[in-house]
């Protein structure tokens, strides 16, 4: 009995000490009256989650940039360090500043859990991007974190010229992509007239679950790709298909022909290298996912996309259609 009470007293003392430390930490490190750290925003500002892969992050950046451009309530806007690491090495003109990692400490309580401690005034106010677009809101003096990995092309494409100026590839990235394009297509394109380069992005691996979840659908396969490539052969002069994929062995087994080159890379940085390569092409064949669609957006040519693989078409295909981009639907099965 005595041992049990001793353990209870010990637990109470420990919890009390943790509580005192937490209160002291939030009252000093997060006190709005504390002198600001150089380079850190004060009071309310807006940022967006940086989850997912390169295509997701590019979508998130474009969505946040367009939001703050058109809404004073969404300014100032900052991007998180993880997003800058992914995008800053590729694109030369990003306008949104990066929130320094040290500044995050002002807005994150140690051991903070938004479910267990929703009352904490020290953490970001978290809200769905789409909810915020509809209703706005949030505490006036709290930093705001937008969630849900948006890809709001219906909004950001309204500022296409401005946005694409920001998404200029860095010279060294562009030069390397053009070198790779010449390397892979020199045999097919060494004699005149010139070739038409068709980027082909084939999303496989873990995306089958995502297609099932989002569209109650199935990944497109060889039949769709053959239809799309055949359409390109009828439509364009001397097409050469530049194929990138997250499953290179799959495409090597199924996509063969004198006008097809498997140009995708692997290893660290492959996503950025392949996106830069696809952006050099004249037109794009996509399958699934933000990566392929955003690569096509950077290329600024025609887009061929699957239809009929699920209950509805990809939301980005629908957005491109509504925005008047030149997109052609190709039957999936």
C-alpha cells in the first residue's frame, strides 16, 4: 500500500514539474511581447503543410501563392523549410519567403499534440485549405497552418503567366535536362526535320491504393499508354516519346519501339531531374498523380490524360478542361 502511494506521489510531482516547465516555456519563449528574433514573422501569418512528394509540394506552393496574391487576409505568407528544400533547388523565381527553422520553435510547444491539447495557444491554428478559402477565419494573432495538400489549379491558373515566371528552372537544372534530352534522343533526331518530344509520365508503385481511395478506380496500364502514343503518332510530326516513371522496370517491359526512349532516372534527386526533363518536352502524356500533371503544366503543351479509370476523371484533368488548357481524354480500358 505504502509503495503504491509513493508511486502516486512521485507521478504527481513529475507531472507538476512538467506543467510548470511548460507554462514557463510558453510564457517566455512564446510571449508575443518578447523581442522578435531577426527574420521571424510576428503575430499572424499563413503557411501551408509541405507533405507528400514533389508534385504535392509544387501544388501546395502554387495554391498558397495564388491565395495570398488575391487575399490580403492570407498575407504575409511563408513556406516551410521542407518545401523550400524541394522546390528551391529546381526553380529560380520563387517569391514566397521561407520560414527559418528556428522560428518554428516560437509556434510549437514541446510534446504538443493537437488532439490531446487543442487548447494550446502556442501551436499553429490548423485549418483545411478549402475551408479557409470558403470561410476565412482563425484567431487574429495566431499563425495559420493550411492543411489537406491542395492543388487548386482552378485558382492558381488564373495567374498562369506570373506563376510560370516563378517556376523557371534554374539554369544549371535546365541545361542538365536539355543535355539528357539530347543524349536520349540523338539517334532518333539527328537528321532533319526535327522531332516532336512527347513526355510520358507513368505513375505506378503505391499509387494503386490512392486511385482506389480517391476515384474507386484502377491504375491505367499498357492498353491506355498504347492508345495515347498511337494518337500522338497520328497527330504530331516525328514524335519521340521520353518516358519517366517511378517503376522503370515496368515500363521497360511494356513500352518498346524505335520512337520510345526510357529516360527516367533513379536515386536521390530523381524526381526533380525527371520533372525538369519532362518540362523540356513539347507535349505530355500523363497517367495519375499531381507529379505528371504539374510536369505537363510546366511544359505548356498539349496534355493527353486517361478517362474511364474510375467513377470520375482526375480532378486535375477536370480543372485543365475547365481552364481551357489543351487536354485530350484517352480511354483508359
